[in-house]
C-alpha cells in the first residue's frame, strides 16, 4: 500500500469514527464535548475514551 493511500484511508476512517461519536452523543442526549476532535486525531483510542471516560465519577469520595 502506498503512503498516500494509507493516509487517505486513515483520514476517512478517523472521520467516520468522529462522526460516530457525534451521532452517538446526539442520539443518547449526551454531551460530546471534546471527544469528536480527540477521535478525529486518535481514532479508536478516542472512541474508547469517549465511551469509558466518565467526568461525573465520584473518585474523590470515600
């Protein structure tokens, strides 16, 4: 695979992932916040962070 083809395929995949995060946030009435941009930059890692990162966790309470 040529480098240019790889970069185009990667960009298209990341764009699709970011679109998924945005649509999911709208469909679940959840604030997407920074996650579409993070997903656009980091791909699957951004999706995982969006789905598993919870800003409202009570980690400071005992």
